[in-house]
């Protein structure tokens, strides 16, 4: 709803930013979310996209009553 041509973010390991001694566990988590107002608006306001999106896109999201989406996370547990 924000970008005209959305793309998937490249997943970067924490190893690209830090020198690690060992990664103990890597887990990928995928969940489906069903959001309703005002949670949609609260979530949108916490992102940098709120400030970058054109006014018509901001208004469209701020007026949503319901939104279904998928979220994906990569969790790395780092040890010494």
C-alpha cells in the first residue's frame, strides 16, 4: 500500500555488523497477522514510511479498518 513496486528486504546476518565468536541458533519465524484499527495506524506511525509516503497513501492507510499481512523474522542467538 505504501510502495508502487514493493520488494523483499535482504536478510543480513548480524555477522555483517559484528565480529561473532559463535552463532548458537538461527530461527526463521513467519506469521500471519490480522490487524484492525487503531492497531494499523499505531503500527504505521512507528515506521519511517509514515513520513516518507505521499499524503494520499498516508490517508489510505490511516483510514483502514482491517488489514491482513504476513510478517517474517530471522532470530539469531549469539554466544561467546
